[in-house]
């Protein structure tokens, strides 16, 4: 059996096991529900424009221009009857005077109010709310997905090591094939989950009739996020497998994985807290552990030149190759050491016991 064939067998086994895993299925459904809730539900719950009965035709145009559903009526009595029958939310009669049942219809009042002209010297093309929610969403997706899947890789490796199943496996297939199969399967599943969320988010924005300008900003950010996520996850997945191999028992994983947990958490918080710091975000978009989050955020904020995401992606790919080599060496050097937790130094110095 060739190494490639063995890796395919391991990947197929890991994929089948994962697709039957309730935790994986639950997390996928949970993220999809959150995506739908943040894109589609606000538009559905809004219930459409406010319905207004208008007895003063002079103001009908201003109300229509404000996006309100205007219904012309002959007199004030008819307007009041429609309000009490709950056929309209408000009415505008001679004066003009705004009528409502028990709450002030602020959108109607705003439509009839005259605001002074405003001229911004440095206009911001991105909605302030979106500048908060989009970076947070991208950061949370990368953090939780890479952390959750990474811990599952580590736990799977430790379980095989603790039950000594790994000794049977490495007697049949090369260690690198076992590692490659695990990493390939989990990367494919994690990427598939993120891609599905991205598709649902894009469709949801169109169903909810989100402002096309917003879609034109979010779409490219999501598009760039996918390759960044794939490379970033591969970079970390092998390290998580190495962490699992360092541990001799499930109880050892927390201690063995602490440096890697910090390496995942620090970039997450750095991007969240430094989103408005242009210089810091520029640096973070080239640091391999933070670039999968920082660069898509900069693209969303339109702060990056056209060549920057390509350069950053190439640097991330090179870093992923280096981390793959490091993780594979740690994995090989500690996988068959079952007498207690293996130190990083011992694993690094150990030669592969399987060739």
C-alpha cells in the first residue's frame, strides 16, 4: 500500500466518523442558524414599511420618499377609524398633525421633520455597525472552528495513543500517512462548514434585500476569507495533531496544548481590539497566525491595496508548509512514546520510529 493510498483510507475513515458525530452536526446547524438569524430574520421581523393614512395630500410625497406605505383618506375621521381598526400604524391630518394609537411613530415624525444639511469632510463608506459586526463574525468563525476542530484532532490522536490502537495502525501504514489522512479529512470538513456558512450568508443578504453597497463589501471579504481559512487551518491542524501525540492521556491535552491555545487566542483578540488601528492591522495582516482574520477585515474596510492579499496569502502558504513540517516532526517523534507525557524537546530530537 502506497503512502497516498493509506492517507486516503485514513481520510475516508475520519470523514465518515465525523459526519456521524453529533457535535459536528450540531455545531454546523448552530452556525447556520446564527447566520440566518443575522441576515434574514431582521428583514422578516421588520414587517415591511409603516402604513400611514394621509388626509393631508401635501405631505404624501415626503412620506413616500421616506419609504412609508401611504394610504390616502378623505378626512380625519376615516384616518382615526383605520388606526383603531389596526389597518394603519399612524395617520397624518391637516396641520399637519400626526395621529397614532399609543406610541409615537418616530419614522413618520422624522419623515415630516426638516433637518439641516450635513456635509462630512471625511465620509466613511462603511456603516459603523458593520465595521464592528463583520470583523467580529470573521474572527469568531476562524477562532471557534480552528479551536474546536483542532482540539478534536488532538483528542483523536491521544485516544488512539492511550488505547494503543496507534501501534496497530503504524504497523500497517506509515506514520505520515496517518497524519496526512487526519489533517486532510478535518481540513475538508472544516472548510466545507465555513463555505456552507458563507453561501448561506450571501443568499441571506440577498433574500433580506440588504443594501447592494454592503453586499459589495461583505462579498469580497468572505471570498478572500475562504482561502485564508483553508491555509490557516492546515497550518494549525498538524500542530494540534502534534499536541495530541505529546499527551499520553486525555487529561494531559490541556497542559500540552496551552502554548497552541494561546497562539490561536492572541491573534483573535488582537484583531478584535485593534480593528480601528490601521498600522497594527497592516502588521497583523502579514503575521501568519493573524492574517486569516486581519486581511479579510482590511479588505472589508477597503484599507488594503490590490496586491496585499496576494502577498499575504503567499506568505501564509509558505508559513503553513513550515508549520506542517514542524507538526509532522513532533507527531512522529512522540506518537509511540506511551510512558507519560512527551516534552516538545524530546519529540523534536527523536527520530521517526517508523521510517
